[in-house]
């Protein structure tokens, strides 16, 4: 077995396998800002699998999110029937929101991909791989230069990353997924 296979096994149950190190890491991360740039990925096996390379123009950001639902402001007076509930339904997963927030702090970069790192009772952490689209090293890389093209601008906000496509229901295809394309909303619309 190679090194990455052992790392992958370790990350299946990090709380049990890492013990005190895991606990100290979560305590430290809670005190850090919500979005923080890190020098190298925490899960090197996962990062490499989804496109990370240790070269200039590629950065890794750890993004913290609060777990749980979202609520709209309290309805003070009358409520019309269309304004159903106070609970705000986003139709987005945590990972997609993490990518958007990380991208907002690094506007010169595009989101390549992201992966789950940890969670506790209050927070959930993801690491987002960002690519500087104007960097000459990225433009010269045959596997990364596609992200520099104009049609990939703002891909995190348009649901074009892996996490975004998953929440849009585009992981499925063929029989059973007739109503997911071109999108769930446009498929429902009456012409």
C-alpha cells in the first residue's frame, strides 16, 4: 500500500485514530478567523485527488461555516400566504457556500474544487483550492489553463464546481433524472 492509502484510511475516523491531536486541532481552528489561507493542505491525499499541485498560483483556504439552518427576520405584522415560513431554504449544501465565501475573499482567483475537513457541534470546516487565473505558471500548465478562459469566471457562484453540480442534481443522468436538466427550475416552468 502506498502512503496516500494509509492517509485515506486514517481520515475515515479521524476522531478515533488521531485522538488528542484532533481535539487540539479543532480547539485551534475555532479561534482562527472564518476564512484563513494555509500553506499546505490538511488532507494531502484528497487535495491531490481533486487537482491540487504544490506550485505557484494555487492556494489553499480553510473555510469555517456555522452549522444549522437559516432564519429570516421575525415577522412583525401581517403575513401574506406566499411568505410561508421564517425558515430560509437555500437549496445549497455547506460545501457550495464555503466555496462562495472563500472566493469572495480572493476575487482574483477561481475555485478549482474543495473537500471536507472536520466538524463539531457548532461549525463545519472545508478546504477550498483556489487558482490565480492571471498567474503565468497556471497559464502554462496544460491541465490547469482551461480555468483561465472567460467562460469559467465566477464558476463558484454559478454552481459549476463539483459541489455546486451536486446540489443542482446534476450528478445523475439517464433514467430517473429527466427533470434535472437543464435545471430543476426551468424544467418546472410552464411554457
